[in-house]
């Protein structure tokens, strides 16, 4: 092939990290829930019917990888998406999934 793609290895590494982070169903659920705005750990736990330590573990991974941010107010931590582009990624994945079903 003469046409080589000019994708940097840095881009490839960052993209792989994001996709790997989104590779867990609970993390996708968290992203979708945070799409409507900032939430506490307790709100996420109740909405998604998950144990608090599991929610906290997923949020830590997502925070470490730059997908969510948080702030502390009193004893509560409030989490939000660091960038709404994550929602665009999920919407694109949904579009890709629907295309074979529609015959495109």
C-alpha cells in the first residue's frame, strides 16, 4: 500500500485508552447518566443500582483517564463528564451498530 495513514502513535495510544475505558458496560452507563449533568456518587449508585464501592472504582478509573472530573462539596463528591465528546463517541457507536440492521 502506497497510501499510509498519518495517524500519530500518540493519537493511537490516547484513542485506545479511551476505547478501553469505555469497554466496560457499567462505565458506559455512568457516561450516559452523566450526560444530563453533574451527579453525586450516591445519585449514580441509586440510578444504576450498583454498590457504592463499584461506582467509586469505575469513577476513579474514568477520572484517572480524563473522562470525568469531580469536585468536593462538604462530604459529597460531584462528578461530571470532562468533555461531551464522549457522548458523540457513544452516539457514533450506536450509528455503526444500527447500519447493518438498516441494510446500509
